[in-house]
C-alpha cells in the first residue's frame, strides 16, 4: 500500500512487529506516545531519526488495523 510505504516488517527486526523504515522503532511505540499526549514535535525530539511523515503513517496504519475484522475459523 503506497500510503504506508514507511511501515516495514522484518522477522529479524523487533520480532517482525511493524516498524518505521526498517528501524528499531515500532508503530506501537509511536502510537503509544501519541496516545499518551506527546506532540509530534516532542516525539521528533525524543527520536531524531523519526520524521513527521513516519508518525502520520503510523497513525494511518493503526487506523487501518483497527478496521480489520478477524473472524475465528469454524470447523466444518
């Protein structure tokens, strides 16, 4: 998905969790910071190698995942 081109997954990095541009900062970390009230500027100060677009895409990814519906498998 082009809108999420900064979100990567690699089993060798953070156990395959969705990360930002192959770095060791997870989408969950950024979402947690936003949820705790940190501003984009504060997050960028904490993680100087993260860019504002990374935070935007992390939020988009979280919204997309929240919309997914997981249904249990039913044995036939």
